[in-house]
C-alpha cells in the first residue's frame, strides 16, 4: 500500500509523441525525456491522449516504449494500454510488463457504448488486472470516450481489487466527488488529470497529478506540488492560478497541438501533431508565448 502511494505521488507528464511530416521523431522524444529526467517530475505517462496513441501503429508504439525503457532512469512510468477488446488490452499490457514498466493505464472501451455499462466495465478491468503482474490504473476520460464515464459505484467496487492501484480522472468535474466515495483504507490512489483542478484536489487528499502542462513547464508544476507539501498555501494558490490560466490558453484551447507549441517555446521538441490534427498557426504560437511571459514563467 505504501509503495503505491509513494510511487503515485507528485507530478507526472503525459509525454507527447513528436512527429516530423507525420513520421515518428524518436530522437526528439529521447531529447525531451533526457530534459525531463533532470526535473523533479515523479514520472511519465506514455501512450496517453497527449501521446496521440490512437494515431500510432502497434509497431510505432513498441518503438516508443523502447525509448522510454532506455530513458526512464528512476522515474515511475505508466503506459496507456487501453484497447476496445479486453483480449487486446491484456496482450498489450503483458508487453508492458515484460519491458519492466510500473503501471498500465487503461482507458475505457467505448465503441459499443450502448452495450457497455458498469458491470461490463467492471468485468473488463478485473480481467485485465487478474492477467498481469503490474498494477492497473483506470483512466476516466469522457472527453476521449464519447462522454462515457466509469460509474462511481463501479470505481468503488474496482478500488477493492488487489491489483488495481488507482485511477487517472480527466473528467471535467475532476476527482472531487469520487474522493468522497473511496474508502481511504483501500490501496487505491486517484490522480488528477488536469492542471485546472490539480491543486484544489491536493487539499481533498489526492497525492499526484498527470498534468499536460508538465511537458512544457515541468519545474513550475513541480513547484506547485512542493509548495503544497510545505504548507505554503498562499504561494501555491497564486501559482495554481497562473498555471490554470496558462493551461486554458494552451491545452484547453488547442489540445495536444497547443502543448507541443508551448514545448517548442520552452526549449523542448514538441513538433507537429499527426494528421488529421493541425499544428498551431504561427500567430497563435506567439499568443501562447506571450501568455507564458504574462504569467511570469519566461521574460
């Protein structure tokens, strides 16, 4: 229990996948990981929504995982393995186990939404958790599953499973309501999925967050967590508002393309999103840069 709590505490970056002309830019990914490795980030989420995993072939996904395996250092690494079928998710998760990563993060299936209810999801996640040797993290992201949410009572039931360690919650309302339902004695740890509500949820008892802005500004994101840990709540609140406003101007407005543009501004190699997504136009990049300046993160 203590090990999961410790490993799932702090700030995690949902690492982007750089592309050049729609082709994987693995050297750029390695460059970013080597820079992120020098920060106080607790770890990474690979092959998540910011990683554009739906736009990658299976071969490309393995190539990306090989880079993470080589560059992980002492960071905790979660890998997105969610597929539409339980069987395929298990097979993908077993590859992740063999490569020595820490957790699998499983996005809910949603294509056959009318046939997927809480019982179906419960069986799906339990079969995965029973089949692999590393812990499972549920991923509740209705913005990427056509509005489908994992029902709260299903999450409560799954929180009792010995190999389900927690959940990343990226729903618009955030984890606040869910936290009131989870037995604090369970080894189940909720991660905030947005900079918008990461800091408020720290006060409600979460221990970590997967924050897209950490790709471009890992140090301020980690500073927010550090200020909270030290009880410097006035400073933390001020920093939270800065990061939240910036998050709205970057990820909130432009999605992964905005995150990549902010990365380029901050000296990382974000590159372009893969089609059909478009890169942020140059004038919008300037607005993102100006917002970063306005919030005091660069001069």
